[in-house]
């Protein structure tokens, strides 16, 4: 809730395939519209149009692929400002890469939001792992 609530004004929400499911478990389309999220899209979608009047909330996993895609986005920004939330711990190297790519200084905040789970309701979640038995070894 904090990610979209604390960024005031019309905004886009960029997610990856995994975090898209996480957001979908928490918000319906109408609920996310009430939070002024005008557009929800995949970060990896290559042909998004420029919307400089919108702020952008990015919620992705801290993977090499996502960082590379985010750096490409920041080199040619499509939104007026970026608020980046990672679903887990992000490395210093990834942060450094992002800082170098953000030449126009569009990134307003970067946070680690420990949310690598799917919230089924307020007191039940799943890690979305097919079988956790191999983790016990």
C-alpha cells in the first residue's frame, strides 16, 4: 500500500512478471485506480510511450535483467520522475549502475520493500513455490 499511496498525483506502475502477480493479489483494477495509478505495465515492455506528466512507481525484483532494463529506461526516461521499490535486498553494484544511468536525476527515491510473497489476505501469504521440500535439504 505504501508504494502507491506515498507518491501523490497521477502515476504509472511498472512491474515485472513476478511483482505483477503480487500487486494483483493486493489491488483490484478499481482499487488501484483510486490510488491514482493511471497505468500499470511491465518494465520489460519495449514500446511504452513517453508520459512526462506522470510519476512512475517501479516495483520489481532486484534481478540482473530488471536492473539492466531499468537502467535502459533511466537513460531515456519516459516519465517525469521515478520512485523505485525493490521486492528484496538490492546490491551496491546494482544501485551504482542505476545512479550512473540516471543522468537526468529523475529517480526521487529507492527503497527495499521486503515483499517477495503473495498476500492472500491480511494474515495469510504464499511464497508461490511449487514445492518447498527441496529447500529442506
